[in-house]
C-alpha cells in the first residue's frame, strides 16, 4: 500500500502506532491519578505501561512487515528507517519501566505517573522518528523533552535530582530557542517547512550559498548538538545523568539520543543534502571534538554514572561520523549502531541499579571491587556491556560489529572520511582505559573487608540484564540477519540529491 499523506484518513493510518501509544498513555494517566500513591499502585501502572508498549511494538512490527510506503509528500515518513528507530525507542521504553518499577520501590518513589511520563516521552520520540516537517520535528522534541525534564527530577527527596531537572530544563529551553530560530531562518530562506520541499527549493532557487539558510542550518546544528550531547554542547549531561534516577539516566543516555539522532539524520540527509558543503566541515569537527573531549574526561571519572555519561558523549561523536558520511550505507550503520548501543547501555545501567544502595545517589567505581567474588554473573554481564561499548571482538558481541560497520561507512563514503575513521579508531583505543578499568576492578581486585554485598536483583531487573546480555552475545555470533534488516530499512537521500554527490569535495583533502 502507498499512503497519500495529504489524505487525513491515510495519515491517521500511518500514525496508528503513535496514536495507540498516546491514547493508551492518556488512559493510564487517569488510572495513575485515580488512586493515591503507593508501591503496589505504581507497580500496577508500570506493568500496564509495559503491556501498552508491547502492543505498540507489535503494531510497529506489523506496519514494517507490510512494507507500506508513502508518496513524496506529507509531514510523516512511512519507511523502514522510521519503523527500525521506533523499535529501538519502544525497546528502550520497556527497559526503562522494567528497571523503574523495582528501583522506585527501593528508593521510595511512589508516583505512578512516572511510568506514564516515559510513555509520553516515547510517543514524542516516535513522532521525531517519522517527522518530515520542521514543525512536526519541533512538536516531537517538545513532547519528549517536557516529559524527560520531569523524569529527571522524579526523586523529590534528592537535591541532586532537583538540580539535574532544573539544569536540564533551563539549558534545554535555551537550546530549543536556537533550534526554533534556525527553523524560522530556514523557512525564511526557502519558504518551506517540509524536508523534501526544502531540498527542492534549495536546488530550484540556487540557495546553497544563501546566508540566511546557512545561518539557519548553523543554529539548528547548535540545537541538535545539545539534544545529542555533542561537545561543546555537552556540559549539562554529566550532572543531569548523575543526579537523575538511574533508569531515567539509561533512558536519556540511550533512547533520547537515538530519537534525536534519527531526526538529525533525516533532516540533514533529506532537507540539507544539497548544501552539504555548507555544514559538512562543521559536523566533521563536531564529531572530532566530541570523541576526544568525551574520552579524555571519562578517563578521570571515579563515579560510574558520570563515566557512562561521558561515554554517552563519546558515542554521540561516533554517530556524528554516520551523519557526515552522507550515504545509504551510513544510515544502515547508524541503525545497527543505535540498537547495539541501546542494548549495552540499558544492560550497564541495570547493573548500576543493582549495585547502588537504596537512597544513595553516589555510584563509585570502587564499589565494584571484587564483584566477581560475590556476584559472578553480575560481574560477567557488566563486563559484556562494557566490552560491547568498547567494540571489543567476540566478548563485546554486537558492539564490535556496530563499530566495524560505522568505520566501513566512513571509509566507503564518497566525501572521503579516512582521517575521521582513523580518529574514531584511536579514540576507541583511548576508551579502553576507562571501560577496562571497571572490568579490572571487578575481576582483579579483592573485595574490601566489611563491604556489603549487593542486594539481589528483582525479577524485572534480572530480566533486563539477561535479555540484553543474551542479545548482545547472540547477535554478535550471528549478526548477518540483523545486517540484512538494517540494510533494507536504511534511509536514503532523495533522488533529486543523488546527482550532486559527484560535486561534493572530499573532506580529507
């Protein structure tokens, strides 16, 4: 079936999974407010939220299997890239609520509305994944961001959680101003907000050197740089990640980043591909600075949540390589990478939730000393996640192939990214310094005398740990099927842009 997204009925059909999630979230919001806060009530709402997410995931898979497409009009994309990103978003939301149900009981967070906020944030992310109009992009970002601002300050008894929420809100609003002003300038230069129409207007009116357009793209790059925590727009991330409840930190580090990068990729490939020369060097340097700054600062961290926060910044740099590569292969590598990164990140933060004592906000790496002696399976799982984030062969499972395909996309790019690929490899070597440090602490240091053993993990937390570890290792052994799926669902620049690839200068010259 081919959708005509100017037809209201077919537009509603294309938005079926999004409407299902939003409608269900509103019903669950009423359910959450119906009774007073309690551990049992928040668990009930949490389990119902997981059920809704599973139903939405089934709807997304069904839409994907049908192979529906859309005409080159309208504000919503109906393509494989959208469905693949939706799957990653929904898996992340399921993992967040599964971790939060037990984490909230332990830390005395009884608000059942917390799980509904995750649903609303996920619905905003799904809008971002399919947005083909700058106004819809802005709508999706605001739905996502407002919910996450509240989630960051969920622990009302923690001053650090309140600080995280306030910092995220103030800096997020500031960055949104850049994004909105950039959208206004792009509209002023092209007279369009739909991405494909912006691309056509640039060609038709020869706007590649238009100052208003280039300034608008630059302001949008600043706004998107904040959302994906790319250096030098990353300064909010360590404090916000550290102060937020751990399941929320995992949600921000993996799922929010995946959704923001998906719309970043779609905007830059679909709307701005024809002004590649105007933004390519800026994104190239943004990737380099992000990879270097994130790795260097991560080496000095003693708190594992802050270390993983800087690690998340580093992975933003890696994904910026995919944006700079500007090809269908790069979008395939991007999809593969965000799935691997999401699995490893949620697994790592699941272990952090187990290791962090109730009511504590500090998560020191030294607390992991000798973990192998008291919780061998927990230490083994954490080692798998860290090696996956590092991109270590075999024991890092799918993480190795994710980084390998990203490097291949950079080397195969017609714009010439050999230098950027080398920097990616070198910074990956640097990252071994902090990933392997945690592995060394867990396996090679004795357990301190008098140190309390970690409390047993709850059933849902154990499920997240087991599922993520099995998928990382299993897909690492047999990655070919996942590669085929991501290749068939990659995002491609529009046909009117393809002819210009020959005229793009190589960035390594």
